[in-house]
């Protein structure tokens, strides 16, 4: 079925397909930067040597062409500067475009998974935050692994070709340059295990801290606080040891690369020495501008170029865990996105009616159940679910959303063709919305959080939906407007604002079923009325089908509503 999530696992090479034109331009600019640096170093060494020779052989004459090498050196310097800044700019845009595409891809996939599957995989805010972290980690693969590798391979290939052409017998020096590149790649593969240990340790430290802080008072009262502090200190020590292991891996790899490159230089000079032992063409005025035979100035240029490879290849291991972190992030995302047991479901093409028949529900941790719920939720009239605190309003919404299994009874979806389908067998796709008691706000901007509901939404659409939930004036008074950062778990805004941001995200696209748990909590009368008018207006316009709201607040101005009492 078209709406079923793809079962093909995500692969790291797919990261290069997103923004592929920008990545290609960035690589070309990076190659231009590195080759310009090598050219600048090599030609400068050659030029200084030849200028000194010309000064000795042809004082006061114009036998040596100073202008051409000087112009080429200046050209290399200009290309290096512009290519370097161009590489940074293009890579910046490529990374942000990649992150945008990844979020759209994976959050859309996650949204299409059945709620029961999401619940099994951990449908909590913590799981969603982990997904965001893993998505953000994936940019290290093209930026810190592929780009430096492409640049290093081209630099080694170009310099190896130059050495082979000028000094064919220096093949062993060429092999050492390739060996240095292999050492760098092996270090990245070794970093996979270190990155896995780092990931596991971060999860353990965070879980321990989160579990400890709420129990702080009890731990102090019972004299167990020091035990918790000791455990946290042990995690910190393990993290310190892992950091030191990472630094050692980088230091050892860079030292080995430098040693191998130094050996390549020695072998290059030994080969040149053997060549010159067989005869060396002396410098004379007539041959100052002839470059057909090998001379000491050319050997110096090649030597400086080989030395330049040290920094280029060492950049590959500047972050030895980059590849490992990407591999682990890919594995976690694939595990989270897998849906091997996802049942086939039927799509619904129109706004349906929900019929509840003798429904019994209960939270897994609750003692008492709520039985005998019968109701009809239509797409033409808002449904208010009311009852005392703890009566089961939130449980009913969670059951309708599929996050809590029903104990017994029926939940039927009736279409306009009078065809009844069990709700568990219906695929609503992205047209199903549920605002629970806990909302997911991510450590991104206001616009990025909203566009999770509709990736293609324009700024005008974002402002319009913010106005519907009474947040447009607040957002306009923020210095960064739509780019206002909301902080991890929405810590930069109030809980009420976070709920309205989550509601606005749902309202960006049409919903056949929209379930809202206490959307008016904490709102003043004016804002509450504004949100209610927005919801009912969208339902009357057909943008919302079934609208079910669990609330304690009912006022006369609500008009025609369907009230379902629970408990």
C-alpha cells in the first residue's frame, strides 16, 4: 500500500544523494583549495630556488622568467582563498539542507507507523528527542568523513602522479603516501567501537541523572544520596577514560601518518640522490627556463608537496569517532523505523464518523477500569469529553489514538458509504492528530518545530496557524520571530505555549480525526475563545473531521456540541 512505511533500511550513502549538487560543488571547491595550497608550497619552493640560481648565473640580466611563476603563485593564493571560503559556504548550506531533508524523511516515516508500533518502540518524548539527536549526528558522515576523504584521495593521487612522472623509480615513496591514507581510514573504522561505547555511556549517564533528580529528597532522607553521587562519579570517570582513549587514537594515528609521510620524503630524497649520482645537468643561463630534466629545484618542490600531505591526511582523523557515530546513529534510526510487524490497514478517503459501542478502557497502571462507554463522534459537531478528574477522559483519548489497548467493546469507523471498519484496521496516515498530556517540542527553532507537521509550509502559513492558537503576537515580539529557539523539550517557553505550538503543528494540515487533551488548560478567556473559534471554524470548513476534546471547561458560547460524559 502507498501509505505503508518502506522496510528498506537506511544507508549512509543515501546522505550523499540529498543535496548532491551542493556536495559536489563543495568537494570541487575543497579539492581546489588543497591543490592550490600544494601548488603554492611547491611552486614557491621551486621559484625561490630558481630565483637564487638565476641571481648567481645571470646577475643584471633578464634570462630568467620571473613574471610567469610569480603570476601563477599569486593565482594559487587567490584560488586558495576563494575556494576555501566557497567550500565553507556551500558546505554550510549543504549541511542545513541535509538536516532538513533527513527530518522530513524520518519524521514522515515515523508518523506513518501505526501508533501501536510507535508505542512498542517507545512513543515517548525521550524517544523523539533521541531521534532528533541521531538525525543531527548523521551530518558528520558527509562533512567529516566523505569530504576530507575525497580531498585527501585527490591530493595523494595528483602528487603520486607528479612523482611518478618526474621520478619513475620513486614508486616506493608513492606507496608510503597511499599507506598513510590507509592508516587514516583504518582509524575511522576503529572509531566505530569507541563511538558505540560513547553512545551507550551517554544513555546510561542521562538515565541515571534523570532517575536520580526526582528522588533527591527521598535519597537524602534515607541516606542514599552519596551512593547515587558515587555512581554518577563512576559514569563521569568512565566518560573521561573514553575521552582519553579517543584522544590517544587521534594522536597515535596522526603520529603514524606523519612518520609514514616522513619516510616517504626520505625515500624520495634517496631516489633523487641515486638519480643525481648518475649525472646531474648543471644550471646554465640558457636552460634557466627549461623544465624538461629533473633538477634539485624540482626535487625540492616534490618534497614540500609530500610534506603538505601530512596536514591533508591528518584532517581525516581529526575526529576519529565521526564515522562510528554516523554508523551507530544509522543503526538506531533503522531500528526505530523498522515495522516488520506492521499490519496492512485500509485508507479512509473522506471524513468518517467514529462509533463507540460498550467500550471498556483502563490505563495499564490503573486499578479501576471505565466501562460501558457508548458514543457517536461525527465530523459535523465538536465532541466534548467531560468528567471528574481521574474519571478516564485522557484514557479514552489515548485509547482512540491507539496508545492504550481497549479492554473490550467496539471502536468503529463509519464512512460516507456506510461501510463500517474496526478502527484498529484503518490507516489514517498523517490525517490523524493527537495532542496528549505530554507534547514533543524539540531543540530547534519555532519554524522548524511547526514544519514537522507540514514540511512545505510557507512562513505565511506558519504565521496564520500561530494566529489560530493565539501565539502570533508573542512570536512577533520575539527578536528572532519564527527563528526563535524553543530549547530542548521546550524549556525556553512555558508549558502552555509548548502545548499551543504542538497544537499549531497539528493544524497545519487537514485532519480526518483530531483528538485534543485539555487544549484550553492555562489559557485566559480571550485566548481560549480564539482557539475554540479556530477549531470549530476549521471543522465547519472541512479541514477537520472528527474533533474530540477532553476538557473541564464548558461555556455557553460554545454553541452546538456533542457531550460525552466519562465516569
